[in-house]
């Protein structure tokens, strides 16, 4: 049994005036799958951490948390360690041991299990997770998805009754993320382990959860079954949460605005069933494709051209890039997609001049200073003790006489309130904005970005899209490496797919994604039989709006 | 070959190599050193066909040669003067002392090289963990962190390079830039280590006494080898305390008397791994011929 | 009695052991363990050559700063663990225990002297690092001189010290430079973490 009864729970961090949690009530029953969504700073993590004694933050707490009817404070640490498992966002921070099997044993060793028991548990858990072939590898050789899977397996070694997960897939690529979610669903279904999960990417999770909470400013704003919450959000007309809904649900709610009852489709399967019927029910409701929804990629003299680029790490290392050829035009937004280890980041670093290609030609009319590089991890950029010093130091090294450009960037990225904070003490989104500001201080013509949407909540993603739009208007060119199909479909001029070291397909999103069967957006998979050119919600609505009254 | 000496319980292997290194350090006598050196060379061949040795032998030899040369240079003791270097006498005794201690060092290094292959990382950690569990745990953490830190440092260097830093230039400027990278790395790493500590507590660290996974079980053969090693160590140690297998260098070289039973025990110690490996191979041959 | 080789070896091992035995018995929070491991990893990495920082081996600097902030006992453990782990990459040998002793004592000394006001001034720290550049080299000479040279004369010691003087001097200068330029900054960085973790350093 693993029940939580949370009554009127409030929490305030030391030195803060606003509470991080404000009067939260929640009942979790054994075997529930609870999904918690909400923007960064809405109190999701704080709530989750109050459910496990070992990880509670210091601060002022009010209200009660009952675990199986008893106060959580009275639960002894050992039981809490065994019964309540926790997974965090960054897979690397949870792995303290050198090899996979050592990490699997870590929790059991902490609780003093004898070797024979550890062996039995390993023999059970390792095949369940299919980890046999990498059991003896050092963790450093694993991919991010494997690392997070290892963390889940290590927690399962203790046979927990509850799993608390704090954005466990935020740092993973979509394939690894869905593999992780599948495992989680299996654990919930087959072992009846209670799951309480915080996430930004809710689309894939809505159908699996039997309780959904949306939080804002420390309060639960919407609560209930997934479909109820989807309707609530839509009817509340709160624009803040609309981006959290599955695109298919949003399409349904807009096109069936007069249907106040009935199930809202949450998955491609349900969405397609609905759309097929809608197509029959309302023949001729979709018009022709309007011209120029998004500005066409400008055709000018290329900014950068590469032909047959080749790169490998060391003489014996794998050939990461083989014969990569493409052209980048000025003022275009190019998104490079591809799976893990396809060489996306490597290609970006070659273009940025961090790595030197070993074969092929790279032609560009840009000086090295004209190319800005935004790496995957903002923390790699911080050398000073305040945001202000960091910006000023960069301005100084660029010999920028006046502060005009810096002030403009600070305003653009809304960094005024955090200027005197330590760069490590601001939120992940703000850290990324600071890095963007640092890179843009040099006024580069080309900005290279490595997975900038990773770990961002939908609101922050929209803000990022807005800034990138402004950069394009100012005449900059953007080349982005990403896993984020939806983001690329919605904003890119052109997309390319890197696979096995080569660049396979380069096309505009409407062509690029319509040619793909699996590697495409949810919306396209839903409507492709009837509207084969459409890949985004906006695209479908644009054609629908033409003829609808 | 994965069986044989390699598969011995780590405790027995550790005892074997500690004993070997101790005896080699103690018994500086050409017959003993040559026996140990010869056996270790054979062991290297058995372990990996001499691959590790192929890379390292120059270093082993060079360090031995350094000792051999250094002694006559700093020591003027000894009765038999071979010649003069400047106005310092070079004696036969100091040359022999140097040669033999050079040989000792080379043989010790050979022993460390073989031990490194037999006592693999997992076995080393097991050994440390049986006596010093927290130390072994910290070593494992360090082993996990080093590649992670290297990866972070590469990211930091990439960020710096694309911002026009790390441009080269004077050595002092380069060092300053390198240290800036290290500053970022340490702030980043310490920040993340806070999260790591929370995750450790979440998996139960600190909720009671820890246990350590013991991947190795002492089997009959291991116990037999332990008893054998004990039975050999006693006479070797006793004989050594008695002065067996040790030369006198100054003022005059002693003879090379050999006390055969003592030498035999030592020789058996040195040859034990080779014999075990040969036995293992024979056993396989017999099994194969039967099928 | 012939020579000191086995005796000196045993003595060194016996002098390191008590620090680890105490480390095993000390009551330590998870945060403290992670901090010790992180600093030892930084120190170990400082020895393994990597392309980003050519010709810079900041291990001693890291060990000294660790001792200064976390105290003598942790300083010793961080220094000697950095030595043993880096040798897992670079190759263990008879020098390992000596190296553990040398870097361990460096951290230990920094921790013992950390209450003195001059250790918190740039020049004081630089002087400490300079001296320890040489002390480190001399400890490492000991294993060679005690073990392999005979008779032990002042010439033997002088010869070994003269032979290593160039390396020791550059080590000492590097330590002094690092401590002079970055000691203050690292002291703030480590101090911030120690406060944030609620550790007082013993």
C-alpha cells in the first residue's frame, strides 16, 4: 500500500517572501499515475520533494503530509529510502558509481543488504530492463537514455512502492524519452507501483495518467482526469496552459468548439479516429493551402557551404561525419535533426571552429568572430560571480566601448532582475538567455545553437521562438541542432536529417516532415490521409479557417 | 585464457604479489633476482603474450639503468678501485651494488606490471573495500567523476574557443586561460555535487551501516593456494632473517653462496603462477581430447 | 643490515594508513563525501594530460586549496586519493605510496596551517606552495635515495636533489603562480560551497 494524503500544504524557502507552495491538497491512492505539469518555478519540484524525507529542502512548512495514514515525518529513514524511490532530471547527477552494476548495487549497499540478496535482485531486475549487454560497462559509455534507465533500474532494486520523478525525460531525446515512459508505464501497470511525475512534455503522458495536476505559483490550478483537465484548461481560456495540451486536443477543441461533452482525443490514435469522421461529416470544409504562411527561405549568395565534410575522433575513432554536404543561405533558419550519436553536435562544432574537419571543403565568407556558438550546457560559459560581471567581462574582451548593445540585450532577454545574482543561482531558462546575450554581444552574423529547447517548459520555448524570430528579422542566420520535431516544424525555414554520419534529406518543413512516416509531428500523423501537406496545428487551422463561417 | 592464475581470488593474488615484491626488495642476490625476473617475464608472456611488456620494457630498463649508474657516482666506498672519475674513485663494489639494485628495481616494476593485469580494477576495489570500504567507495566515485569532468572541460573549452579565447599566445597567457577554464569547471562541478549528494541520500546513503557487494568467493582452490603461500612464506622469511639470499657489498663483495632449500622455496613462489597456468592449459587439453 | 628498501616501503605504507582508518570512522554527511570525491577527481584529472590545458598540472594547487578549505584530514585524503586514482590511469608502481604520502602531506600541511592569518594572504599562500613544490620533490627523491643508493651519504642526497632541482623549481613556481593568481578566487568558490552545504570543514 502507498497512499498520500496531502492537506493544505504550504512551503516557503528561507529568505523568500513568496511561498513556493500555497495550500496544496492532494490525494494519491496506491497504484495511481499522477502527472504534475506547470511552468518552471510553479512549485512542482518543491511539492515532489516534500513527499520524501531524505530530499526535503530546508524551509518553513505548514500543513500535513500523511503517508499510509501516518505523518511522513514519523516514517523511519530506512523505510523511506526503500519504499519511496526518486529520479531526478539530470541523469549524470544521480550516478555516483563507476560501472553499471556498481550503480545498481549502490542503493542496496546503502541499506546494508547482504551480497546474496543483491545478486538475487540483480538477476531479476537486469533482464526486466534488458540491461544484460551493458551491465559491466563504465557509466561514461552510456547514452543519456541508458543512464536514466539505469537510474530507474537502480531505484527498482529496492522494490519501492512509490516512484517520484522530477522531469526525468527533460534531458533525453524523444526516442529515449518514450522508451523511458514506456518502462514507467509497465512498472505502474505490472507492479502497481504508484507514480508521481513532474514533466514539461505532457503530450505523451496525458493518456497514461489517471490524475493530472497543473500548477502555477505554488497552487494547483487544474486537477482531475486528463480529459477533464484538458477541457478545463481550454474553457478557462488561460493562455498560459494551452501550450501544455497535446496539439491534437487543441485542434479538436477549436474545430469542435460547440461540442461541450464527449471525450477529447489525447493520442494520435484517438485523434485520427475523430479526424477521419470529421472529414466525412464536414466535406469540403478545408480550403486550398494558402501561399507563404511562413516567409520562404531567401535565395541569395550562400553564407556557408560545405561539401563532403569528414570528421572522426582520433585515428581509430568512429567516423562521425562522412560526406556531409549542404548550403546555408543568409537570414535562414535551418534546423538539423537526427537521433542520438548521428553527429549533429560534432557537425555544429566543426562549423563553429571548435573541431577541425579532416576531409572535404568548408567554404564561408564569415570570419570566425562572425559565428556565434551556443553550446548545449549554459554552465560551460560562466566564469564570473554575477550576471553583470559576466556580461561586462565579455563586452570588455570584445572592446565594446559603449554599453548600448549590452543594455539592449539585457532588456531583450529580461535579465535586469537577475543582474546581481550568481549565474549558477538563476533558472535554467535565464541561464540560456544569458548565454544568448553573451554570444550576441559579438553581433555574429550566424548563430549556431546546440539543442536550445532541451529542458525548457512550453512557455519558455515560445519565448525562445520569439527571440529567434527577432534575430532573423535583424538579418541573422540561425543553424540549430535539435531533437524537437514540433519546434522545427513550427519555426524552421529548412530542415535536414543527419543519419549515420551523412546529411540525408534537406527540405522545407512542409516537405521534409510530410515525406517522413515516423519522424514527423503528431498533427501530421493524425491528418496526413486527408491533408498530406500539413505538419502543424497552425497549418491545419489556416486551411480550416478559410471556409469555416 | 581466463582461468588459471588470473582467476585466483583477489586476496590470494594480492598476497602473492605483495610477498613477491617484498622478497625481491629484501633478497638482493643475482640468483634470486634472475629467478624472479625470468619467472615474471614468462608470466607476462602467458598473461597477454607480452603486449603490456612490449610497451613498458624500455621504461623498466631505463629506471634500472639509472640506479646502476647513480650508485658508483655517489658512492666512493668499497675496497676495489676500478678507476677514477675526476678525483673520485669508482669502486667495483659500488658498481655491483648499483647493478643489482638496478636489477631489483626492474624486477619490481615487472612485478607491478603483472599485478596490474591480474588484479584488475574490480579486484583492486574489492580488496580495498574489504578493509577500507569508504575509501573504496570514494575511489569508485572519483573514477566515475574523472571522465565526467573531462567531458565538462571539453564543453567549457568549446565555449571559450568560440568566444575568441584560448587563442594561444604567450605561455603565461595560455596558463591564465587554462586556469579560467578550470575555475568554471570547479564551480560547475561543485554546484552539481550538491545535486549528487541529494541523490545519494535519496538512495538511502546515510540511513545505516553500508554493506559492500562481494563479487568474489573463496573457493577450495583459492584456499589451497593461500595455505601453500603461507607454507612457503614462513621458510622464506625465516631464512631471509637468518641472512640467506643476501649479499654483503661493502667493504668487500661477499661470495654468492646459495642455500638451496631457501632458494628452492623462493623459486617455487616465483614460478607458482606459471605452473598454475600450465596446469589449467593441460586440463583443457584433457577435456577437449575426451570430447 | 643491508639496505632500507623494504623497511622504507613498509614505513610509508604504515604512515598513510592511519589517515584512511580515521577517514573510515569519521561521521560524514553525503555532501562532504561528494566534495572530497569531486576535489580528488579534479586533482587526479590535473595529472592526466588533456589537450585543453597543455603543460599545466594544477594537482598541487587543487590539493592545497582543498586542505585550506576542508581541513587537514580531508586535505590528506584528497591529496593521496588523487595520487592513487591518477596512477590507476597512468600506471601504479613502487612510487605510488610515496606519491600518496607527498600529496597527502601537502593537503595535510595546508589544513594544519589554515588558521594562520598569513595563509589567507596571496603571498603567504604562494610561499607555502613554493616551499611545497620542493618538499614534494624531496619526498619523491627519498624513495629512490633510501631504497636504491648506498651508502646514504650527503652526496647521495645532494646528487638526487640536484638532479630533480629543475623539476622541483618549476613545480614550485607553478604552485606559487596559481596560488597567487587564483588562490583568492578558489577560496571564495570553495567557501561558498562549504557554506551552502552546511559544512564547516571538521
